[in-house]
C-alpha cells in the first residue's frame, strides 16, 4: 500500500531499516502496519481538572481523534497546560495567566514540530487556551481546526463566577451576609464549561468562529451536550479535508478574517481581552493589525447583544436561540462582514451562512440594528498624554461617557483592593493601578477583584479605574486598561501623583493627565526604573521578551 499523499510533515517511518526504531515507538502507542501510511493528526488537548472550563476536554479530545481516524488519518493526543483565571484572580498567581498563552503556543509548536504532525485539532476551554492554541497553529501553518470546549450552564438564581466576585464587594458594604455569599459560592458554578457570560472565553470562541478557524456553531454550544461531542468529531474529520485541499491557517487567518472577528466581538459586547489577543494572533500569522483598526471598525458597528457582564443574558441562553450564526448572517446581509473569506469547512463564510435561519421573533437577546444597545463600539481605544501608545476601555454607555476625578495611586492590585474594601475609596476617585503591565507585573494581571469590589460597593458609576494591567471579560464599570507605554518602562502612568486630576472622555476617545508638559517632563526626569520583581524563571523570561500590550504582548517578535 502506498503512503498517503496527504502526508507532508510526518516522518517517513515506512521505508528503510533505519526507521525501525520509529515504528517500534509508534507500535507501542497503538500503531499498526496500515497506520504508518496515514497522515498523522495531532489532537492538542488542554484538559485538566484544575478548572471547570477544561475538566471535560479529555472526552472531547477522544471524539476529535475518533473523527480524524474515521476520515482516514491516524490521531495522536497530547496535552498542553491550562491555568484557572477564576481561581488565580486577585492573587500573585494571576501573573501567570497571560504568560500561559505563550506557554500553550510554545508547547503546541514544540510537540507538533517535533513529531511532524500533518494536521492538528486544538481544543481550548479557558481564556488563554484559545488565543494560545491559535498562535501555536499559526506558527506551524499546517491544516488545522480549533474546537471550543463550550459554555457552562447558569448557576442557581441565574448566577455565575462574576456573581461570586461581586458578592464579596456587597458583603464589604454590609449589603450581604456571609451565609448569602456562601450560598452563591456553592451554586454559581454547577459543572463543566467556560464562564457563562460574554466574558473572555466566549468572546474569543466567537471571534475564532467568525475568523473561520472553527466549524460553524462551535463557539455557541453547551460544554456538556451531544452537539459539542459531534462538533469535536466533525473537527477531526475536517482536518483530513483541509489536508486534501491544502488549506492552512495562513489561508484563513487573513486581514479580512480578523476584521470579521473584530466586528462580531463588537456586536456581542465582548471582552477587552479580545483586543490584546487578536493583536497577538495577527502578529503571529503575519497580518498587520493595530489598535487603530478597532477604532475604524468600531465607528460603524453597533453593540446588539444584551449579554453579561453589562447586559442580562448568559451564553447558554444565546445558544438556545441559535448561537452567533444568525447574528453573523445579519451582519453579512448588511455588508458588515467579508463573505469571501475561506474557512475550515473548505467553503467561504458566505457559503457557510447561506442556509442559516433567523433568530426567533420573540427573543430578547440580540437587538435589531434599528434598536442597538449602543450605536457604535463599546471597545474604546483612548489616546492622550497618559496613553500616547493607546489604551483600551469597555464603555457600553451605562457607565456614562465622561469621567474626571482625583487620582488615587497604587503600585499593585492588592493595595487598591484593600482601600476599596475598607471604604477609603470614595466617589470621584480615579484609581490608578500601575506596575501591573506585561513587563512590570510581570504578566499583566486582570483587575477583576477590584472592579468587582467597586461594583459590589455600589460605586460603579462614581469611581473610575485605570491601569497598565488588563481586565477580565467579567469586569464592567468605568475602567481603562492596557495603558501604554506601561509604568515599568517609564510610561506616563508612572508619573501620576496622588491628587492629580485625570479626565477620561469616551466620546472623543481621550485619557488626559491634567498637568502641564513642563511638569510632566520634570517628573519624567526624576523617575527611576524599579528593580525587577522577579529575576529567574518563567515570569522573568517573559518580562525580558514580551512586547507592549499595544502590539499584543507577544514574546516572539523578530
């Protein structure tokens, strides 16, 4: 029997006595004679029982392997890491979260590059899994499909993980007793799946489907469902079709595909982390994308989805009415998506959407274009003397569009959290949390704990928070993150002093420290670079290699 012509990368283990050792190794893991002639499909699993987002992915990986084998390939499953943002938030451990994105990309590249897989399926469940997987697939540029692990079900009384964080703030204000907090804690996370609102996991899954790197419907499925199992098996089969057609990630992840992803993220009211991750993914695949592209696209794209954290509904409720496919069809029909983009089905986006039926007439989750939640993007890219390279805010309009207040300066998330919970933070304050950027943290922690505490204390409309760190997809309120240059490299956020006036304008997209240029220059000359917080290990290595948040915080720039 001849070797399958679809094999392009896997080692030629069939012919020659010198390959006997390779064959012996593979026989030990289940290969038979016929398997040596088949294309090898690596199944990158992010399974672990560290987090509900990933606890079921071992089964999903086996379903993807079954699909690849059924279609004529030979599957091999390997694992990469995951971390739990929900567990790590508010602790030093959160510094490893964004770092894990790079570790995931590195490990997928390392395993697939070494073993010579012809194609890949990558399955991710938590926030950094998804961009990490896509970056790994893009580096390898071999026929690949991404599968999302799926969303969790709502907890008791329509609660989720953000309900727990906000309960802590409510308790600090005396609005909730410890028994109520414990009841929410015990029931908010009922099983497997990613956090249930339009937080970072569901945002990135939606972006990747819009980009064409996952099968239609993959982003809007319940984690524990027959649909998700079928999605995984179909993904394994799809890789073999991509091998036949020689369609690779670089053929799918084009500039137009990234524009489609941005458009869908905006209409869904998605996480600010999408900006960071899409920039990182574009950099990896060699597509030019910048913060200004979010500004340009955002001027004409409305927010239509009434989803948490700023809205009312959960992802499982969007799944029940059809997911994001009808929304994408709406956008395509209005000329807001590039329909000619190639996808992992081997068809264009327009071809995939041709038979999609509209949402039920009585649904309340996705608004009509004539009745948007916001007429333009909620993702605001702000510039000014405080952020000359840009910053990212999530302003739905409920928070207002303008805030001016006095600076309260903190050199870590923990310092700010203490002052929020003890009542020291009051209306009119602008919390400045600095030295939390990619290099300074290191790791660019999410500020979910302080933003949730602010909301829990009832200060969501009265206090602003700015940082060179970033935010959870569950954060809401008047918040601005990704301020660049970051404090650790001498960015203007390092020069803010207690009591300074800071003005944020989400209409004109500006963020201004209200001091003279002369005063700014005086402070700049007096500023001294702090000693690195860590000097060895993965965090130190990350701090030395990571780029600015304005370029995606990647670690492999040439």
